[in-house]
């Protein structure tokens, strides 16, 4: 957590001295502290001094959300939601930037917008304290063009079916059904 400048909290006479656990000069750092911490502001000197004591409640920050569920890679499919399981009572926030300034969504389930590869940052917030951000990248792969296949549309009865040939920029798979469930071969040629 960032140190808090205690002088910004003074509504009365300036120029006093701050003291207590986590106090250095006029900065209060909650690192390593938890629960109620007493801070004292002293103004004046010797017998002519006045003190004000304040109790500061230091809350624990939640841990990072390390398990983000859901698909993170797509080709031409419908996008599905990402989700996470926060600590009991925590709020989940999804951001577009690592500085956590552009809030996209609040809630444990998030539907990534768009169809371009994007990185998101998710934190859980408990008692107004945010945990560390977890980075999540959703990748969209371009759909490859259809392969070109040689134009063999006829053959003589009793002869061997001609070898089919295809060319494409990626891997080629041969199927015998339009739903692409019955794989028969892979590569640039296929003998039916």
C-alpha cells in the first residue's frame, strides 16, 4: 500500500510531530501492520504541548485472483464469459489497463468485448482494499482462407478414385462430413 501523508489530514494547527507504528516523519505506511494502530499528533513543546491520538484500522488486502475460468482463445466462435471465485464478500473489478483506471465491469463474470486480442486486469476489492491485479489475455486467431482443391469431379467405375490435392497457408484436414466430425486424413493429399 502507498504511504499516507498525515499532514493532509490536519484541520487545526500545522507544524506538529506525528508518532506511532508505521509513522516516519509525516508519512504513515500500513505495510506489515494489521488491526487498530494508534497514531499521535503532538503540537507545541515541553509543558506547553498538546496531543491528539487517533486509532487507524489497517485492513488486510485481498490476495490476487489467480484462477480465471473460461476460454481465452477464439477463432470464429462466439465469445464466452470469463469468471473467477473471489474471497467471501469481495467485489471483482475488471479493467482495460494495468493502472486500473478504465473500469470495464464489476462482478465475478465478465464477457470480453470485441473480436481483437486484448489484455484485461482483474482485482478483488474487500473493505475498500484492492488486491494485486491479475492479467488475463483473450486471443483471437484469424480464420484461415479456404484451401484450394484440385478439380477432380469424375472417374470411371471400377477405377481407383483419383488422389485429391489441396493447398493452403495452414494445416489441412480432410473430413467426410460437413460438420467436420469424421476426420479421414491430414496433409496436402488425400486418397478417398
